């Protein structure tokens, strides 16, 4: 499992490890749990890519499995983020010789430590590689060494990594959302009973307009992303992943399909009004 702040080179290190494993004829399961700056699959999801050859490495963005989280920051979605990473790591263990888990750049304060603690607790990696500048990860490293027996190695972050910056990250995220909604798009009329969490009786469905949802099959798998739209008293989901759809998981984002910019929302306020 790779941990580190933003722009410390976690994904670059992951790719290097994958290339080394491929040279040894090993199959790699790459779990991308960085939900805001995704390499595998769309934002708001953790993604799993099974890499058997260098061709798979070139097409790393095409996920073999997705797990919907519902947001682009783990701050209010710690449970969903941790479960997504752990579920895909378990799936990867059954499909590959080596599993690599790439995590978000959230490392600060209670949120960062809680996130990394519970990911480590559920995933149980053989090794954690901590990429850090100075001593920024020492509180997390000390905590992990104190509570767990697996190997934790501290490695200096590559000083040559060029920080992406918020504008570049936002542009990258919009591009990934655009890829997730590549035409042809279908509009499926949906009933209020197909959602998780369950919608209360009498909810004004117009409040769900623009919300990002995870399109789910009947076996716990995420098929892709959808966006809700309310029109003429009807609620529809816009998606290119509707075949096999059995239910929709509500996220905590609104998405503009013209600009692919997002706005975070409080799901509790949307559903319950507080």
C-alpha cells in the first residue's frame, strides 16, 4: 500500500513496481483508491485494473472493476473510501500475484490518520511504502508501526515531481468525468424505490436533479456512473452503463454535463432537509 500527500509520486512508484513485476511474469492488481485524482476509472470511484502485460499498463485508465464512493474527497466519506479500497484489494488478491493499493493524498489531522489506519486495518498489506517530504508522515508512520506488525518503509518523495496544482487537477477530473459519460448516453426513467440510501416517502424528487449516482447491478458490482435529471415530474438517470442496472447509489456531488464541473452536497440535507 502506497501512502503520501498529493504530488509525492505515489502513482509513478506504483507504475514502476508494476513494470518490475511484469518483467518477472507476474500478474498485478492495481487498486486506485485516489477518488479525486483517479488513474483507473472515473472520479468518485475506486478502480481496479488487472495488469498482465504492458498493453494493460498503457490502458490503465480502463477499470476492470469499480466501487462507487460518491465523492472526490474522503473527508466526509471515510467509511465509503475505506470499504471501496478494501473490497477491491480483496478482489485483486483472487485475481493476481501482487496487489498494489494507491491511496488518496489525505494525510493530515484526524481525517488523514483515521483514513490510513482503517485502510491498513482492513486491507492488511504486507508492506506500506510511505512517500514523504521531510517528516510530514511521521505521525501516521508511528501510528501504523505501533498498532500493526506489517512492514512500514519511509521513502523520500521524488524532489523532481512537479506539483499539479488545483487548476490542473480540476481539469484532469473534468476530463475523467467526460470519459465516464462518453456518448451514446441513455436516459432511463427510474422509480424512487431503486436508491440506496432509501428515499423517504414524499421527497421532492427535484432536489435530486444533477446528483451523481453509482449504477449498480444485482450482485454488488458498480457498472459505472450516472447523473440524475428531473423533468416534467419524472426522475431519470443519464448513463452509458445502464445495461444490467438494478439500483442506484446516491453520491454527494452534483455534476454539470456541459462543463463536467462538480459541486459537493450534503446528502443528509438533500434527503432529510437538515
